[in-house]
C-alpha cells in the first residue's frame, strides 16, 4: 500500500487509473477468480433472487463476467463501468448466445449519468466490489429507489470494512501447544471508524496501484438510509477451505475472517 493522496481523487482520476490497468485485470481474472466464483456471485445471486426475464443494472461490471453469468440464467442485464476499456473487453468476451447483456460506459458517481435511465426500469441493481472504488456513493444510492420497480432490490458487495481494508494487516503466528506446533492466522486493525483513501493493489503483481475508498459500515448504510433504502439482507461469506495453490496469506486461508460484506437493500 502506497501513501494515500493528499486530497480526494476526482472521478476522472479514478477512471484513468482503471483504464490503465483494465487489460491486466482482465487477463488475471478471466471469467471469474476464486473470490468471485466461490463467495461473491453465489451470495449476490441468492440475495438478488432474480427470475428469468427480469432486468438488472450492474454498476462497475469490470470485464462483464457476472453480467454474462446472469444472462445465461435468462436475466436481461445492462452492465456498466466507468472504464471504457473494460466495456470493450467485456464485449469481446461475450458469446453470440449471451444476447441478454448490453454494455455501456457510465460514471455511477455522476447524477447526470444516472438520470439517463427511466423511472422503475430495473428489477435489480448490483454493484459487486465497486463502491470502495468510488470517490462518492451518494449519487448511486439516491438514484436506486427511482430506478427499481416495485419489489426491486439493490445488492452491493465490498471488501469487508472491518477485516479487509487499507488499515488491516494479516498476521501468522506459530505457537507450541505442548504436543505440536500450531499456526494461527488473524488480522490486526489499527483504524476503522474514519473513512480512508488508499492507493494499493487488488491482486499481487498489479502493474500500478489504484485508489481505494474504505468506508466503515455505518458510512455505507447511512448513505443508503438517507436515500430511503432499508436493509433486508446481510451476509459475510467466508472460504470453507483454502483455494488450491493460494499463497500463505491469501484471504482463503482465513476461514474465520470474512473478506467481503454483501448487503441487500430495498426502497422503504
């Protein structure tokens, strides 16, 4: 983790950062990494509870892997991302039979961009691992109630604010139990209550860092509550076992520490 910027980065700075590393991320993640396929997607699908024929807006779609997954289930998806490069890569990965996906470049931190969608257009809105990449989340939260149809739901996933943020250090300790050596993995948290702007990598080997906007749970939910949303689903998924070949300090080796928080909200 490098030193955070002195001032809050602009949406344009964030966009340029992701444009620069989108190709590298696409090559690393492909059609889904372990965090996505084992934790985020199954949890998000359960909370969205989508039916064939329903329509979803995905915010921060990256290379579109989750959107394509939903399309194969008969869901219509409008997948958006701030980085045009991601949209290009997503279109290139989309098979002819995945006709239920449309891609569009969109800055979800902009009220003007979100206002282009009509009222009550979507049965669901999803933003998986995107809110912590946005300098502001209030515009999206404000628009969600207007965008959702009756019975609609908004599901977001973020790196867990308590256990997987810029100020968290993973530790490995070895102790002698008297009969054997035991390893204990834990996390050390030095800061939580105050939002943190960081500059770091999401995947080891990332060629350059991107911005992080770590917010405590109360800040995430306060934004939603001010917009008239209420929580009716809240999950903290964990890995049942380490991912094969995972490095020693991979989040998959911390079975008691949830690396992500997934929340469902609905208009009040």
